[in-house]
C-alpha cells in the first residue's frame, strides 16, 4: 500500500505508564497464557520519544535510561517499527531517540507504551495510510498491553487482556508510585500466581474517586511472601497517608492513592532515598492525547 501526505520534520511523543487498580487472574488457557480481568488506568509518568524519518537509512534507536536495560536490538520500539514497515509494505525508516523514565519490569507498561507510541508516530509521519483498525492488529501482535496504549484511557481488559472496554467517568487522583531496586519479570509472576476461582465483576473506576476500596490484585498474595519489601512499601504508603495502595500489574512497582496533591507531596519526603527506591509523584489520567502540543 502506498501512502500519501507524509509529514516532514520531527515528532516528539510522551508515552504514559499505567496502573492496574483491579486485577484478577483467571483460568489458564490451552495456549499456556491466562485469562485476566483487570482495570487499566494511564498515569502522568512518561517516557519521551523523538522520531525523524530517514529515507534510505536503516531505522536506528538510541536510548537514555537511569537504569540498565536489555540490548537495544531487543527493544519493543524496534520491533514495533519493523512490524509497521512490514504492514505498510513500503520502506519506512526513522531515527528514534527514547528517553526512559518509566521503570522497567515494574508492572507499569513502559515497554508496551513505547511500542504503541512508535506505531502512532510512524502512522502520523507516513500520512496515516493504515488506519486505526490495522494499527490495532499490529499492536495486538506485539503484546497484550500494546493495544491499550494506542488510545490510553481508563479501560476494563478481559480475555488475554486485549479485549478493551472504556470505563466511563474517570477521575484525576494524586498518586505516588514506588519502584524498589529489584525487577519482577512477567513470566516469574505468572508462574507464582494462583488463578482466582471466581470471575467477579471489576469495579467501575469512578469508585476510586469515592475510595470504596475497589483495589485488588491477585499477584499480591503470590508475590508478597517472595518479596517482603513489596509489603513494606505498601505499608509505608498507607502510613504516609495513602487512602489505598496496591501492587501494579505483576510488579514490582506499588502505587498509593492520596486524598490531595498536598497530602501526596508531604508523603514524598518520607519515601525518597529508601533502599534504592525510585519514587514518582504523578496522577491518574482520564485520557492521554499523543498529539496535544507534541508535534514539532
């Protein structure tokens, strides 16, 4: 398929992290994966990506990160760029610079967000030749969380995590996210978890604003005994004034929901510089627009 109306210049995008205020792991499927039922909520913790088309040159990725990452060649950004090029069936190459702020292996979806932002950026740079439906198909082939990050807003995810249903009436809530010094790999977390016996309805996200305690994550029961520091972080967040705290996804990040920005910011003083923890003050998002003042 040939494309028209390609953009010139550079695109800079912010890719948001996510938290999971509700997560149940259901039965194991024949393909070895598990069905899940969870809520996904974007938050104002971002990676930054710059893209510039480079016709005739191979796609190249450079990365700045405060923590060690895997080989650049294995990064999901390059996998997404390659998948986009194959779907378009015409040469597409870009110089991409990724500035990491979202911790890796933390249950915050940073790699998936970067992959989705890559698809969104290349589609814009190439003049939007594929359309939303084809872009979603590509995203589904890259990972369960990637489709969510094409248009990040509070959603319920079911099945393998790719079946998304927007949750109406999202609220903006102050958060503290704490990432301990150790990662938890997704395969390790799923190997330890015991699937839920019941498929209960996920609570609507607006209940978080009323603090009716919808917070739940099946991975806590499996991972807290193996990693006692996670429970210590949760207890510290609650002691610092959080109305609720929870492991995000498969971890290792833990988030706390605070009643106000003032309460959140006051809690930061007692949480920073503890055992190598990385601590972030942020908030939930009702929606993230990649192109709100980010095209240059």
